[in-house]
């Protein structure tokens, strides 16, 4: 499966924010579960106010246990 265009665009935005030093880690609440999350956000100034664009939250515990790799390490 190829990576969708909207994901590529969001990743490019995240990279630009990182290069400009415009990233923040903020504490918030998961709207579905009510759990505390630590959220990676791009930061922008709009009309004299700070705007945060959330990209995702940091995994709790061992992130290697949460995901299967995109490849089979045994292949090859």
C-alpha cells in the first residue's frame, strides 16, 4: 500500500515545522477515552494568537510492542 497524499502533506508540514523550530509537546486529553496524552503539535502565530496543529501523541510504554514492522525481517 502506498502512502496517501494527505499523509505525505502532513508529514511535509511536520518537517517544515521542525526545521523552523515550531514544534511543541503539549499535554491534552484524549477526546474518546479521557486519558492524558502528550501531543506533538506544530505551532503557528495567527492574528496575534498561538495556533496548535496536532499531529499525534507519543506512545505510552514500549512503542516497539504497539506496531508490526512494515517488512518481514526474515525476508532477504
